[in-house]
């Protein structure tokens, strides 16, 4: 990323709750909490997110749902509808890609865009950002906040600056002016622990970090100290990492000898489904389409696919769907090869995965 780069960081406002409000406009203006069942204050799960109205009661992501209930029992509590949010996310990411020369999705509701070369200055960049915001609002019915800056870190801090429905432009010559007054907690990676240490060093603002000798920071934070210093001065930059999009995951098996016994083939389908499922989880995806490939001993090859009504990461739905497709070929001859695959993949968000862990405990 050169020094003349123009980077956008785009983050949806109250993403899950915004989608819920879009689905049911009668919720507009109400405190809406998306998360596990509060069970009248006895629920043991956590809040995924909440509307800005609910935030006024002190409710926030990752808070125990029982606490959220205590803070605002009259809030509208809704379960997590991940399929829906993934669908909206997918639409938004597709839309965003079309505006950028470089694109990096960071989570279900957040992405970096490199628009260097698409716009030639910050005025044009701001115009483009307004256009993107309008596009998302009209096509997906929700708002987002955009930060524009010469690098990713400053863009991320900027997108958070005027949430919700914000647009913050930080030109290269106003980076310090923008960063210096902000609290150190605005630096990505500075959590409660680091804040306590910084506080003891008399450091409260990003400007304080900028003015502190880097050696002192290194003594307390190691390598992170260098990063904090660079971020404070607006010179920390990392590349936009384009994800090579994985379109499908599949496994196939050629039998040592052609197999006529369909029970043997079915067992192989079970093993292949298991292997595909393991890779799917490792890559962190959910799927919607299951694919089957069969090759007969005469090399004639057939593929079939079924798209499910919903995204899934369930092993049995891979296997059962494969079996269902396979039934068409039973008794038609002996098989040389079978393969199972999944496609229409969507990244299962990191944050949500952590949340799912909470739900398991419940
Ligand atoms: P965020 O962008 O962090 O939050 P948000 O979009 O709800 O609100 P903001 O306006 O402040 O950006 O996360 C995006 C979604 O990820 C969020 O809507 C729900 C989910 N999420 C969780 O499920 N658990 C969490 O702890 C967090 C932080 C987010
Ligand atoms: Mg968000």
C-alpha cells in the first residue's frame, strides 16, 4: 500500500439488529437485542448485538443476556437468525467488491476497500462513499459507517468515529489531528490490560503515545509497542489481503476395483462426506449446495447437485443429500469413482463462532 493510497473501512451499524428491524419495520426506534433467549432473566447465553436504542440502556455485544434483561426488560429480545444475516452479508460484500480495486472482507459486516485509482482525491472518495452508503441502504435496507484514510488502521478508527450512519474522512495531512485527541482504547488491539499499563505511564490519548519515546513503549509492550507508536503517528500500514475465494470443497475416491455393491458405495459416500465436512469446518465455511459425482466402469460420468433451502454446516445433511442424489444411479452398473462436494460457501464469522461456543454451554 503506497503512501498515496485511499482506503475505505466499511462496517454495518448494529448489523444483526439492523437486519431484524429491516425485516420488521415496526421495531424501528425500539431497543432490540439479538442473542440467546433471556428466559425471563434466567437465560445463560450472551447478547450478539443490539440496536443503538438498546445501547442507551448500557447493553452491548457479549454481555450476559440476563444482565441485558435486567437493564431493559421491555426490550425486544430476538434469537440469532444467522442464515438471514449471512445472506445479507453476502449481498453487501458482492456490492462492495464492485466499487473497489482491492477488497478484503474482515468479518460478517466489515470490509476494507482499496479505491486508489478509482478516485483521484479525497473529495471524490467521499462522494463514492456516499454513493456506497445509498446503495446499501436502498438495496439492503440498512445503514453503515465508512472511514476513509491513507491506510487500513486509520480507516478502521475513522469508521467507528461517527457511528451510526457515519462518514469520516481523514486526509493524509490531517491524520495526526484526527488521531491525537482520541482515547488509546480506539487503537485496535489496545484492551483493558494495556490501558491500565498505559494509564500508569500517564498515557491516555493516542497523542500521548505519539509523544512517548518508543523505547519506553517497547519496554512495556515488546513489539506491540512499536506498532502502537506507528499507529499513533498514522504510519502503520498493512496490505489489503484479498481472499482467494474458495468456491467449493470436494473429495472423491476411485475404487481399487469397480464396485457394484451399492452398500459399499454408500459407505464411501459417508467417509467422503465426513472428510468434506472436516475441511469445511477447518476453513470456517457454511454451505448451501451439495454435489455428487459418479463414474461408471465405462467412464461415463454424471454430476448432480441439490441446493438446500438454508445454509448449513451439518455433516448429516451433506451425507443424506449425497445419498438422495445417489439413489438415481443405484442398480445402473458398477462404479469406478464417487465424489462428494459442497459449494455456495459463505464464511462463518469468527465472532459468531465464539458465540456458538457460548450457546453450547447453555
Ligand atoms: P460489530 O460490527 O462489532 O457490531 P455491530 O455491527 O452490531 O454494531 P456496530 O454499529 O457497533 O458496528 O459486529 C457485527 C456483528 O457480529 C454483530 O451485529 C453481531 C456479531 N457479533 C457477535 O455475535 N458477538 C460479538 O461479541 C460481536 C462483537 C459481534
Ligand atoms: Mg458493525
